[in-house]
């Protein structure tokens, strides 16, 4: 047996999550649905390649004076 094992201990966070899931059984399904909206997407590789090709390279010093009317 481990010296640090606490078999009968549950943290406040674990207790809160277990109580939340017990009170709202649809919570995990709602989380999956919300994740699908933003994260679980199929990528269009040709569209992504077009996006990367359209990128304009940034100047080494963003606040440079190369385009300023008072520059020489």
C-alpha cells in the first residue's frame, strides 16, 4: 500500500462534478455537442493551402519607416 494513498478521500472538485452530473444527466451530451460546433471539423486541405499561400510576409520591424512620407 502506498504511503500517500487516500482510499476514502474525494476532493471538493470531484464531489462537485459528480453532483453536477447527477443533477443534470444530459451534461456530457451537451458538452460533446458544443465541442462539435467549434472543434470537431473536417479540414478542406485545398482551402487551407490557399489561405497559407495568400499570407503576406511581415517586415522584420513592424513599425519600420520604409513607407512613411518623411523617410528618406
